[in-house]
C-alpha cells in the first residue's frame, strides 16, 4: 500500500451528518469488479439528478473543488454497512482523506486498509474547516504531526496510533500476520483440546 | 472461567482472553476466529485471495450462504437478471473451489445468514464469529463475540482464520422492569438508538443486561443485538443463560451428548462477574418504552408512535436542526405532523432483524381476519422459518390479508435482488436501515416492529398496534 505522510491538495466541504454507506455507494452498484472502478458511483444520488445530469448545487460538482483529495463532513461519516466498496468509491474518485467528528467503526477500519486516512476532529473544528474551505479550498494534511492546515488556521486531528503507523508505513496486515504462523498453529492445537465443541464436524 | 481471586471480568473480557493468540507491544492483538460466514457480496475478498494465490485456511470453519442477491419469487425458473445470477454463480464457484460448505438456493436450510447461523447451531456462545456484513452483531444474542468486517478483513480471515484487533471499550445497557404487552426488542433497540445517537456506541462492545433483556426469547435477543450496529457498536452481547442453552440443545451443528453438557457448563460460566466494571453504563426502564417508529433517514430519528415529526425551527442546535430539516424534506413530511397521520404505500416484513418465527407470529396476530389496505410482502428469515410458518398456518393469514408470501433472502431490506420501492414510495418496514435510497433510489423507509408493520398494513398509515391487540392474545 502507498504510505500516507503528507498531502497538499484541494479540500471539499460536505456539511452533512450521517453520510452512511448506502449514500456513499448504493447497493445496486456493488456487483462490479473492483478493477472496473467505483469512482463514478460515489454519492451517486447526491451527485446526479434522476436523468443522470450532475446536480450543480452539490459540492463535489463545484469546479472550485475539482481534484479534491480531502473530504470534510459532519458527524457519523460512513455509518451503516461493512461494504468496503464505500471506501473503493471514495478512493477511486481520488479521495485520500476524510475529516469528520466521528466515523462508523467498520468504515474507518476499511479506510485504513485501503490507505485512506479517517481524521477525527471536534464538531466545532469540522464546521470551521467547512466554512474555511468554502472560501479557500486549499488544505494541507500532515499525518506525522496530526495537523490540518487551511490558510492561517491549524487544527489537530486524532487517529488510532496503530492505524497511524499502518498508514505512515503503508503496512498490510497480512504481511504482519505471516510472521506469527507458528503462534497461530500452536493456538489452534491448544484450543481444539480446550474447546472441542468449536469443531463443526458433527454437523450436516 | 471465572476465578474470584482475579480482577472481576466482563463477558467480553472472557471472550477476548479466550481468543487472543498474541498481543504486540502497541496493543494490537491477533484474534482467532471460530466461524466465518461468506455470501455473494464476499466476491471482492475471494478475488483478493485468488490474486495472492492463497487457499482458504480453514474451510471447516467457513460457511457460505446465498442471501443478499437471491430472488424471492419464481426460484424454480432460475434468475432472469444476468448480473444477479452472476453474483450467485460466483459464490457457488468460489465456495466449491475452496471446499467451503454452501447453503445454496436449492438447500432446504437456505436463508439469511444471521437467521441460519443460530438456527443451525453454527452460532454458539463463546465463539468469535465474523462475516462481511455489519449485522453480524446479531449472533451476540447467544453470547458470541460477533462483528461485521470489510472485504480486506474477510480476505485476511479466509487466508489466516485470524484478525488483528484492539480491545474495544465496553458499555452495559441494563434494562429493568417488564415490557408493556406487544412492546419488545425492536422498540427497545430504537429507543436506545434515539437516546444515544446512531454513533452513540462507536468504539464499544455493548452488553445488554437486566430483567427485561433476560425476559426476551432468543428471537428477541437476536433482534436487539442485530440493531447494535445502528447505534455504532460493532458488537452486541447477551450473556448465555438457561434460555440460551434450551435454544441450542439439539441444533444440527451444536455439540451433542456429553460434549453439549460440558460446553453448556462452560457457556454458563461466561457471564460478567457481578462486580465487573464497564467503561459506560446506561439504565432503561422497559415499562416506559412505547411502540417506536422512525420518521427520518437515520435510525436515531425515531419516536414513540404517539409523537409528532419534530419541528427544526424549535431546535437550538443549528447542526441538528439542519439534519432534521434535510430528513423531513427527503421523507416528504411536515414538521409537527402526527406520526399516525403518515400514510404509507407498501409494507415489508422480512430481514435479519425481524423475520424469525416469533416475528411472523406477532405480525399475524395483528393481521388475523383483517385486510391490508396497501400492498406488501412477507419474506421469512429462512426457508425453515417459512416452512414452520406454513405448518402453523401463518402464511394463510398474510395471504388472506392480501400480502404476498415469498421466499427467504435479504430482499427489500437492501434491494440487491431487485425487490425495491419506486422513487418516492413510502414503506412501513421491519428492517434495520431507513437510509436514503436504502430500499431503492428515492425510497422512504419507516422502521418498526412486525406488529407495528401489520397495524400499518391494515390502516394504510403508521399506527399504534396496541388497540389491535385488545381482546386478543399477543402472539
């Protein structure tokens, strides 16, 4: 995975709470293979009218925020389902970071597993960033120092320290797990004796 | 198991300790996974392991279920839509190649993963259970640590039968007292979510306890734990007790004979110590809970049926006022209107939340002898639930009321199989999410219990089910 250290980009404000995963990627698009790309489906109902034309009043369609790699929203971003396609849609569209006061737990884990930074700020800071970006859409993210800079304003963000290390180094869990193969095997032998009822042999 | 000389432990502490393989210096712990359910949507994860050239590590602990995309009508004639058929075919191909047992379309036990797991005894107390579906929290009703995971994590479990986790915080929700007649798990869950918010339990494992929770059947506990994720909790738990043991005895995949008794003794020892502490505690009184409906586009936007749509103009927090105004606009409602004045177009009884036999009985008790004034359908949680309901004659009550009686699957809860509402249509639904577009583009969903959906079907409006039960026996 590509390590995430710093980002200097356009930030797109989305002053909405409870952006759930059904909004991020409607279920009907999820049968696609990842290599076909999910970016076109991101926030589909919000971005496009029923006839398929872009809604001019939606921030993602505003030319001022074209090329944005950071999205700033209100509380409970990514709540709902476990669909990793919600992150595929954000990442394939070009987003590398989402800033919000709170995130769905599964969404946040999925983000980190795809190199997308879920940066947590206070409610007040999220609203301030949204107001600032509406005027000056340039934003800087530093994961090392956990700081967001817009113009003269600097805001600290929080992230689980383990997730921060994963993102900074571009680590993949699977590489890490491989070095514990012996521990896993020993556990399984031990556990089969301690909890023999876990076996599914009796069924079917 | 419990040892009084040690620090008091919660149920979750015990589950964590039993499954921790190694803990790194930074606190990350490698957790052993006991059960892994995969479905049509798991195709991304199977593609990932194929890319790595790695097999499924423990096919004996992995089970496939066709539920998310399956048709609910005319199954015998096959699946007409080539994309949807492709999703089911892909699941068949992936599970066959990896020697994973599949409860497929032709299997008499087919159904929704979170109904079939407990029904078959695959879900047992004390187990770790994962699935690429957020409603995996359901299985916590039997005292299992069960949570939804994303495709990268599904791939990791397929390849290693483990996951890296950080110990979550714990929260206990104690519900004292007794429910009013006809009020139950769905009303409790929606009341709780409205109280703490749809992100209120993020980062926590929630243990439900207290007299009212103990009084719930396993079906009710499954509904309660199912909705944990709608308050932000990845996992909900109820400590195993006599009700749990009685439910599990004789299930096909549960242990049998002396091994069952040995397991049951272990399971009953999992409960939180009386003096165990939780990071957060919340106490509710069951007798104060009324039948609840959602009015907005988040499960936190829920109120007793006797209430009214909030008026954003009277809300002091501007962010909250804006959220409510947007929800009211999407839902096509007026601020201040009585919830019981909201007319509906359709009803849906189904999903992993509320389509077990007890749910169908509760809906049928209200509907019996009446006609529905709107169209709608009933999709049982599993093919075995469907058969049992037919043996009890419940199917005839629904059909005579004018509702369609269809096959089992996720159906109109998520709309992946094509069971959707038309844009702008409004449903009374026993499902779990009232998100914008959840039941199809432009759809409007009101969540409530099966009995409340039945009452709405009769009146064509959101309605209090309690008068319908007057003079009848609930369930």
